[in-house]
C-alpha cells in the first residue's frame, strides 16, 4: 500500500475537520490553503461582525486566527487542541474588508506545538498577531489505511 504524502495527509485532515466545523461555516470562512504545520484562511467582514466602534469585533478576528491555527496544527492526522492562545490587535478591520490569516508552525516537540498566525487586511496591512500553543490528544481525523 503506498504511503500518503504529507501534503495529501494535510488536505484529507482539512476535509475531515471541515465536515463538522460549523463555526467556520457560520462565519463564512474559507480554508484557502493547507500543508503540514501551515494553513491560511480568509473571510469578509460582515455587518454583524461590527462592534460599537463600527469596526470588526476583536472576537471575530480572534476566531479567524484561532480557526487557522486549528487547521495548521491538525494537519498531521493527529487530533490536536489548543492549550492557550494570545492575540495582539494592531489595526482595525472595516466592513466589507476581506481578512486573511496565515498560520505557521514555529515549534513542534512531542505532544506540544507553537504556531504563529498573522491576520492581514486586503492591502496587506497587519490587523493582528496571534500565537497558539497546541496539545496532541488521542485520535486521528481519518484512517490512513483506507483510500
């Protein structure tokens, strides 16, 4: 039986996770790219994402970053959850603006991982910087023995 490539494994993890990922679907997020230890996602700021200052609510931006982090750390066909996350908001996001998040693995040792996510606006300006720490738990997203 041929071994699955790391890229194909990451793609299958994305597919398996997306089936039940009701939150990213509700936010109308797109998981644009995935590779081992990496992911990118995007979404458009909608009217219901705005806070009392008429800018995108920080919780929405956090959710985009956290979702991107989740797909990156789950790209090895191991079930992974967040231990803790931090975010720094750099600039406001506006109604109608498309936000892009890119997660990159910076460390992976044993069951622990560290991932950095940068959220940018359409013009490339930084909106937020997020760091997520992950922990592998029991389980896989799919059986690698099945086609």
